[in-house]
């Protein structure tokens, strides 16, 4: 019996006959580099916090090079710094990184790459590169926004990680200066723009309450996973409304 035919891929953006006009090209590059610089510099905080958590300079740099998603990186070193098991840290990082998979599903038809180019582009799928490409009206514009933003963040984030890690070894434990609060502040900064509906705010409060309740009962890192389960449960069982995001 012949296998059923594969469903067609969702339509992507149209391929325009003409290239981007110079003014649009410059604007996309300027905006992408601006986002790249603002985000990449933040890698110094990760480098310093990672060294304070017990990783050496090379381990910190390899983590930025291969994992390359800030929230997951901060989650991993945050769990390790608080005495949690590396497995708990890895699972927490994996949970946070699942959103990049959803980004990839949205971007694949938008960018229209296949084979090795798609595999290489997958490493640059982060919040910033996604945001700078999904709003474009044409495929060349989406590709340019994705590459400039993702590429600049990747280069600057890794350079800043190295600088932060080296600085962390010189100044000593950043917790002496209160810099360990950078991990919590980073998560709050990522979460804050998403608290724009009543449902999201209720889920955030409920997840925080569950995490606080789990702290005395579980190992470090596990409360984060349990709190993530609250959001998954609400998403699976809650009502679906057109206005909720």
C-alpha cells in the first residue's frame, strides 16, 4: 500500500521580482545592528554570572557558542549557582528553549531556506532575529532582517561573554557586588512584556506561588520546572479566546 502523500508546506512570503531598494536595505541593516548591539552587550552579565556559578572561562564561552539562547543559558547557570543538579539546570534550559522550536515553525516558510542553509539558520533562531523578520512583507526583507540581527547578536554576545567571564575572574565573585541579581532581573525583563493580559498575569502569579511552595520540598531547579508546568496546564486546559495571547 502506497504511503499517503505528504501535506503541502504552508505558503511563505512571495519572491519579489526586484531586489530591496537601497533605503529599505539600509533601514533593515541599521535596525538589526541596533538590536544586535543592545542585546550582545548584555552577554557580559552572563559571562560574569557564569564564572561566579563555578564554570570556567572556556566552559562559559562554549555554552554561549553552542547553546546561544540567553534565557536558557541564564537558567542553567542560575540552577547550578544555587546548588541544583546539572540535570535540573539542563531540563530548565530545555523547557525555556522550546519556544525557539515554535519560532522555527513560524520562520521556516517565511525564510524559505532548505538543506544546509536551513540547518545553519536554525542556530540563529532567537527572540530578536524572529521579531526582526516575521514583520517583513517580502522574503528578501525577512531574510536580511533575520541574518543581520541574528548574526550581530551571535558575534557580539559571544565576544561579550568572553569579556564578562574574564572580568569575572579578575573582580572575584560578582555576588559580592550584588550582580547575582542579574539572573532574576533578566528573567523579569523577558517576562514583563508578556504580562499584557489578565490571564497571563494570573498564570504568572500562580506559577510563582507554586514555585515558592516547592522550594522547601524539592532540589534547586525543580521549582522552576514545576512552575513551568502551571503554564503548560493552563495552556492545555484553559479556554481559548481570540484576544488572549
